[in-house]
C-alpha cells in the first residue's frame, strides 16, 4: 500500500469499491447459510418420508396374506 495522499476522486472510488466488496461478501455468506438451511430441511423431509414409507410397508406386510407364513 502506498502512503502517498490520494486525491478526493480516488478516495471516493476506493470507498465505493470497498463498500461494494463488503456487500458482496455479506451476501455470499447469507446465501451459504440459506443453502445450508435448505440442505438440512430437505434431509429432514427425506428422512421423514423414508420412515413413513417403511412403516407403511411394514403394515401392508402384516395385513397381507401373501407375506404371512
């Protein structure tokens, strides 16, 4: 980094670019948290569907004469 004084226009541009970069970084972090939350929710829904499906198949097997010995 240079220690020479900057002109007013250059410092204004630097401030704008720095603010824009901070917004992009915060937005990316927010998107990552949202994606993580969606993955967790979808995993929970899939697990619940699997449990319900297995329980339903168990009930069908118990009541069906085909599976009785």
